[in-house]
C-alpha cells in the first residue's frame, strides 16, 4: 500500500525497509508478512500531449483519496518529426540511386486497427505505466476517460443536420475557394491580375497543417520571400489571426481512445469507461482546479467525492525513448557525417543512466549526480541540474538508476537526482 513520506522515512531509518526503486520512489519491507490492503483504482485521463494518471484508494474512514499522481508527457511529435526526416532522406537517396525503379506502394498493406507510430507511442506509454503500477500497488480496477471530440462542432458550434455532410468546401475546389476568400489578390502585397499560388500561412516545417484555414494565396515573389516564415514573422499578423486552431490534438485523442481501452483490458482487471462531461462535472462540483492528474482523479461516478492532498508532489514523467537505431548522423545533404554507431554499453554504463560520480581531486572535484552520456574512451559527460560536467572517468561513476525510456522531472523542470524521501513512497509487502 502507498504510504506517507513521513512513514517511509521512519521505516528506512529504522532498518525495516529498503529502497526498491528510485523512480517512482518505492520501498520494500524486510520482515512484515501481512497487513491491511485497501482497494486501489487506477484512473487515467488520456490526452494528446499529456496523460493524467492517479491512484485512488478507498479508505474506510477517509473515503476515496488520491495517494499517488503523475502527468505522463508523450513524445508523439518527436516521433513524427523523426519519421518525416527519415522519409525525406530515403526519398533523396532513391532519387539519386534508383530513379529507374518503379513505385510499388500498392504492395504495402496495413492490418485492421493500424495506428501511426506517433499515436501508438501514446498507447504504449499508458500500458507501460499501468503494468508498473500493477506490480507495486494492489490495483483492483481501472477507470478511463474516453472522450470523443466533434471537430466540426469545434469549428462551427451552430452546425446541424445536413451541414455535417457538406463541410466548408461544399461547391468549391480548394484553390477556387481560396481565391474567393482572399478577393483574388495576393494576401500579402495585394497584387491583382497576376498568377497566384497556394501558400501555407504557418509552414509545415513549423507545425502547420494542410487544413484549409491554414492556406492562402500569394504571388510568386511573396511566396519565395516568405520562405518558411509564419505570416506573423513575415510582417502580417492579421493574416495569421484568421487561421483556426489546429485539431491535431483532438484527432489524436479520437484515434487512440479505443486502442488505450483495448490494451488496458489486458491487465486482467475490471475496466470502466466514462465521458469527459462527467469528469468536468465532478471536478467543478468539488471546486478543484484544472490539471491532468486532477481530471484523472475525477473520472467516472466514483470521482464525485475524492480527496486531494494539496502537499502531495505530482510526478512529471516524460517519455524520451530508448535511443535511435540510426547507424550514423547525416548532414543537411543526406550524406554521413559521423562514423558507424559503436556499442551501446561502455564499461557497463549506457547513455541515459542516472549516475553518481565522486571525483576526488582536480577541477571537477566533488559529487555530481545526473544522467550520463557514455563515450568509447571511458570519459563520460554527466548532465546535472546545474549543467553538464564533461570528461569524468568511468572509474568515478556508480549507477543509481538504469535508463528506462523516461525522464523524471521535478516541478521546476530540472531532472530529479537524489531526492530526500519526501516524495510519495510505496510499501510493497
């Protein structure tokens, strides 16, 4: 059962418990063989960028109480950018080396229910932490919010009936629609009676989409001069104000809601699904502020009456991945600029491990705690909360925590090193 930080310190000082894990900080009892266990429910509020997770215990006297909470930050956008970069490099190599080869895109099939890697990473992050929490706490059930966004209503709240089947381009082609919208003149220099080109207000390289509201028409000179600047950076903020809010996050939540529910069912626990409206009602009725982990605690009917500890520290966990399979780095022309990838482990250390280095003498004398970046020479770099300490020998380093694909952040955003056991601890019997 999760316990208070004060009890965790008492058990550690008395020698009755030992540290099992540092992230999340977990202690294991040495002698106790039995004890009272209250049922704990795992609650999740899936999001596109951040997923709120909360453990709610049902105490006989205090009622339903949040005993542990976490904001899980996803890396979907980073995965998308990496895949886009790889696709560009492969296409460039194909054009240079095998221009004669015919395309065979029809030979590629995808199974039913296939999701893009950037979306599946969100699903796997939730599953990974559900399995971890199931190992260390007596979970009895799971509650998940499965919100569905009506993206057309988000753009036009008054939409109804047959308008759902028409859309904004009913009766138009895209360029004809844009020409009429912008008065058949360049949106930037107002030139008329010249050839106009379709142009992105926010470039795709800066997160822009192909959505019609992000498109405009411009003359060739303005289009070339604007390059990959946004309309605001190009000196036309009034044009950028006309763009609508991107719906990428809403689309990601809609696409992954069933996949997250399917993987959570593999835990072998009762899983219940609730709407986002019920979550918001529970949170507002209790007067709680808006936060991802608070939304998770208020999911479902049991979230009508749930107690929050204002002094509890919420874990900020960020998915960082497990490294790259890329053999060598490329320059901007697509040619190798580094040697082939070396061994991942050097002197039993791996990049991303949390280490403690005690340097006895020299300019770097002292104790440094942080993430390590290994080098084949055995001279490592350690990233601490105050900066990067370079050139520390592996002989002075000891592993505190092995890299597991996640970065654990404090409220200030600095990587957590050796924290005092004031964080929420867990007893595991």
